[in-house]
């Protein structure tokens, strides 16, 4: 038997089958020799192709290892290295370990799509040489806005252990730093649910911080004034939060019909005086040209100063001369007040006259804690929103070119009070009175998106306006949000030193409600043209172990996990040796 050279190999192709069979061993050996360079050539070609064509495949059902196209484009904009400090480190329980691991995996994925390096380092704030140094480090982080979270765990003996962790990261880019909170803590949710929600929001929260560092263009939004709207101190906290994304202006509309053209969105926060026809026209044509509006409108006028003194106040319909305009857009704010069993509480002095004060927590049924819809990115994964003397909303009209989405609603135990009545704060109500609290889930906030009809179609332009253009009868595709309570955006102002109390913070119960998150998401949604806010709709399935089974059969599953790989590898090795022995014995 001899080895065929390359020339004879190609000649074999023309030989008949009967001739090939006698030299089968020689032909097979030559084919194997040929396969080596072919495989090498294919590998080299694959490397060259992969240099020009990059792709990754995520085989998970919920695409947990994929990032959005907006994120990929953002990472491509980076022209400097990114440095990240992760403070979620140390002796963490399995839930926070999973959050830490997911954060690391996300930055690994982001680095793939960035031409610049992303350096991630971990720092444990609790690691210190002495308790004093640890406290000093804690205070330093808190002064930068990184507030700690107390985690309570139980050891094997059942003792409760408190750990202080910092679920934060700091992103540094071109000398600027932005803190990002990794943990979403929603009241009423279990720890596992909150951690899963935190992982779902990782891409939005982290890319939100990166966008604030990378983007150089600053858009403008405006608070409309001139109709008794909330003052600057009363909207200070939300303005401070929104200033991270936008330039914020305030002012009256005057007589310039084009005054709003440069603004991404406008906010109308709790007006108390009627709008003129010229102001309505400016807002209407702003919407027709694609402008976005956040309406926070009360349906009822109440003299709150009377409530604080005598506990009685008349409730009258609030006429802002906006009913026809909102009706044209498909929304009606009803002149009613909602009472709800799910409400905020206030301390009330129940001590007799001339006795030492004795306060008792009393439900304030006129301050419903509104439920947030899990179906919309504005309201998804936020805690209840605190309202005060809110009204209800109806969707009206038959404009099929506009879609309506519920954002906030009352609970299943609600009572509706019509206007033109007197509010009595001393009224004694029972939370379990189903005959009184007989209405469920009254809409309080609605998002609208589509093509709106103009309120000034087939009408004359109001006199006195300048820079007017021909009236547009239908809008470009745009968005609006209507909220039937102006107090949702109002922060309290301290009487002592005139400082603003954080929006949504209840100083009586020390609870933080979701007002700030909701309003911020609403404005980001209105001003969003690239779909960033849709990242908040990401859903990951929570796959938890059965705690009862994992505890009762702990030893069995430990043995299975330890011995199964060893047994499997042993069987594969034995099988391989048997097959190899039989194959070469025949030869």
C-alpha cells in the first residue's frame, strides 16, 4: 500500500466504483489528510467574517442577556473610558448577590458594544479598620446622596442580624460622576419581588445615568404660570429632579402664539384661575404641532384654610374654561371628590380640653393612596401615589386615532362625592362599610397618544396674538397625560425655614410614596422620542426555589449536585474508552 499524492487524489474521482473499493484504506487516509487544511481554511474564514459581522445570540426565553438597540447606540456614542464603582459588595445574602451578579453581567454586555473601556471596581463600605472609620465612610457616602439600606436576616440559631448595605453604583465619565440606585423598594412587595423588579430595571437605571453623562444636548420644558398654578417653592423638589435632564423655564404665555415651540413638554400644575381663549389657542396649536402636555387639574375647588380651622369647607366645581378643550382631546375631569379606604393617615389630638396632647393616627379618607398600573412604563413598578382631594376621569369621544392608557386609579373601596356640597372632616366613617365605599378603581390619571383634533378647528384666531400661522385641525402624533389632582406634584414647604420637603414624603409616618417617580417618569415619557422609557417595561420571570422542599431535602440535593457531575464524567470516560477500543481493534 502506498500513499497517494495530491495529483492522484483528484484522479480517483474519475475512476469507477469497482476500482475505488480495493484501495479504500488508502483513499480514507488521504481524505483525512485533506480535511485538516480545509478545516483550517474554514476557521480562518470564520475569524475574518466575524471581524466584520458581529452578533450575539440570547437563548433565554425572557431575553435577560439582551440589551435594547437604544442602549447599543448610546454605548457607541462614548468617546472616553467609563469608570464604575459598585458599592454593593461584601457578605450579601443570595438575593443581593443575584443583584450584584446581574449588574456585573450588564456591564460586561455594555462593554461589548463600546469602543472605549469600561472599568468596574467593587468597594465594600462596611470594610474598615475601626467602627469610627466605618461610620465616617457611611457619612461620606450619604452626603453624596447614597443612602444605605438596612437588611434584617436570621442566623442558624434564629437570631436577627442587621446589616447595612449600599445598593448603589457611581458612574464616572470625563470627570463627572452620577450615582445610580440599584434597589427598588416598593411598599407591600416581598423582598424577592423587589429584588426581581430591581433586576428588571437595571438597564433603564444604569443607561439613564450614562445618558446624563454622555448627552450634550439639553432639551427644555416649561411650567406654565398666570392661572394661579403652584409656586416655584411648591414644585422645587420635582424641578430639582427634572433639572438633571432638562432646562426648566417658568412663565406666562402672553400674546406670542409661537412661545412654546422650542419646548419638549409643558407642565400645567394645579391652576385655580380660568384660561383665556388666547392661552387655550397657544396650548392647542402647540399640541397640534407635536407638543406634549402634562395636565394636573383639580375638578373641585376647596378652601383648605377652613378645613384646618373649623373642619368644614364648601366643595364647588372648579371652572378653568378648559372643559371643552379637554373634551375635544377625549378626556373629562368630573367635578367629584374621591374618598378611599386605602388612604394616608394623619395624627389627631384626642385628649380632652386642657389635658396633655395625645395623638392618634387617623385615616384621611380624602387622601387616597392611588394604585399604579403595572402595564405602562410611566407607572410600572412604583409604589402608591399620595393624592389629596382628587377627582375622577372619564374617557369620552370616539377618536379612534388616540389610544388611552390608565396610569393611576383608586382602590376597590371608594366613595364618590359630587360637587356643590360641604366637606366635613369630623365625619366618622367605618372602613368596612361596603355600602358607603361601593365604587372600585376610579381612574385618576390617563395617558393619551395619537392624533388629536383641534379645539379651534373652524374657529377664528383669538385677537391680540402675534406670530400666528394657519390653524392646524389635527395634530401630529403626540402624547398627553391628564391627572385629576394637582397636589400629586406639590411638595410641602416647611413653615419654620421655608425649605421644601421631598415630594411624596409623609412626615407623619416617615413613608416615601411614589409621587416623585411617577411625575418624573411622566415627563420623561412625554419628552421621549427614542423609546428609552420602554426599557421600564422589561419583565423577568422570578424563578424561586420551593423553600419547604429545599429545606426538607437539603442533604439529598447536595449529594445530587456533588455526585452527579462525577458520575456523569466517569460514565462518559468509560464509554469513550470502550468505543475507542472496539474501533481500533477492528482495524
